[in-house]
C-alpha cells in the first residue's frame, strides 16, 4: 500500500477534479469542505508571508464556516488524496495528521481520530479506495489498506488489510472483497 498522495495537479485542476468527483454539484457540503481544504494547502505555498496572511485569514474563516455550518472538520494538515468524496455531512471529524488516500469515500458521522488522550498525535492512515460507512470510527495510529470497506458504525482499532471488509465493534474482517 502506498500512502503518498499525488499533488502534481495545480490548485484549480484539483478543484475541478473534486467538483467532478462530487457530481458537479458545487452546493454539496462535501465538495465545499474539500475545496476549502485544497485552498488551505495551496495558500501555504504563497510567498512571502505578508501576502499569505490575508489568505490564511480567509482560510480560517472558511474552515470555521464549513465546520460550524456543515459539521465537517477537515483541517488543511490532513494528507488528502485525489478525488476523495465526502458524501453527506454532519458529525465528520478528521484528525489533522490523518492520511486519506485517492478515491476514498467518507460519510456522515465518521471520525478519524486519536485513540488515547495521552497520544494526541496518533492518527489513522487510509489507503486508496477505502469506502467508510456512515457513523464509522477509526481510532489511533492504524493503517487501513487499499480497497477496503469499513461497515457502517464500525469502530476500527487495529490495522485492516487491503481488499477486505471490516464491520462491528471492535471492527473485524469478515471476508475478502473488492470495493465495487
Ligand atoms: C459492510 C458493508 C459494506 C457490506 O459488506 P458485504 O461484504 O456486502 O457484507 P454482507 O452484506 O454480505 O454482510 C456480511 C456480514 O456482515 C454483517 N454486516 C454487514 N454490514 C454490517 C455493519 N455495518 N455492521 C455490522 N455487521 C454488518 C452482515 O449482517 C453479515 O453478517 P452474517 O454473515 O452474520 O449474516 C455494508 O453492510 C455497509 O455497512 N455499508 C455502509 C453503507 C453506508 O454507510 N451507507 C450510508 C449511505 S448514506
């Protein structure tokens, strides 16, 4: 599994690709959350710092608007892959040090977070094409392989191998299956 995220696209190319991934609907909260994330990453490339300052202010305002209005907390520090889809909104919390690989789907009520209070920097790493069911929670320094289904409301506490489906609390692999 390769967790490196391809960032060869320009900011506007990324926005266009994300727009298409979200069904070409600019009103979708998921698209808006991803677009603000891309903006947050892009603005860090702007030099000098004086020029970046107003962009950072705008980013922080937009981040709060998305978080408070749609319930999607997706900090720019998340290593976010291409064509990631946030389907629906509400109760979505993504740890700032998480990795989400290309073509993953994140749904309402999903948390990617640290497991222990005294290990605040631990965060999950999702491979490519991970299909995260509604309400699923993934905690700690765990690695999810490529082509994985995480069942709705699962609580994932351990690594999940590629090409598998995990369900339940704590989540257990039930069978080998490819994401369709
Ligand atoms: C996990 C999931 C992807 C199904 O995977 P699958 O490989 O097709 O699995 P199956 O449906 O054949 O179920 C296999 C077993 O897992 C169980 N199972 C399926 N989903 C489960 C879940 N979320 N939690 C607990 N058990 C689950 C089934 O009851 C079945 O158990 P059994 O063998 O004892 O009868 C699917 O059930 C799921 O949770 N998808 C998320 C969908 C979602 O979030 N939709 C929101 C749209 S807004």
